[in-house]
């Protein structure tokens, strides 16, 4: 599975983290309180270490992971962009826009 980041998305993520230390990301799918597992929402999460069930994605940015059981909710090739008009990240693939307002959770 591949997740590429545009230059603007990388710049905005670095700005929001505001720390010089190394960080890792996790593409997460949350279906809690969504009624059904297929009605979940995706977001990026800054993590210190991946979990044992996390799988490393092919990326052009920092190490990025996904929980193996959530792979089914995503496409094989995806891209994270930053839209300056809406000031939001967008997760898309050649087939679809997966999340037009992808959140970045920083713990």
C-alpha cells in the first residue's frame, strides 16, 4: 500500500507539529459511534511507535503506518494533499476522494 504526500501537505504537517524531533504517522480508520464499521472516518495521527499489528506504508515522507485490519477501507495507492482554499488536508486515490477534510491528530 502506497501513501504519497504533496510538498504542501508535508510542509503543513511539519508546521503543525512544531517540533524538530523525528515523528511518525499512522493512517487510522475510526468507526466508533458511527453506527456501522463501513461508516467510519479516516485521519492521520502522530505516533511515537507503531503497534505490533501496524503495517508500514510505502511513502515519500516520514515513516507512516496503518493497522492491518483497516487496510480494507483504503485504496492501494493514495495521496495526501493540502487544499489552501479550505485550509484542510485531503486524502484521495485515483478512484475517489476518501476524505476531503482529513484531520491530523497530534497527541
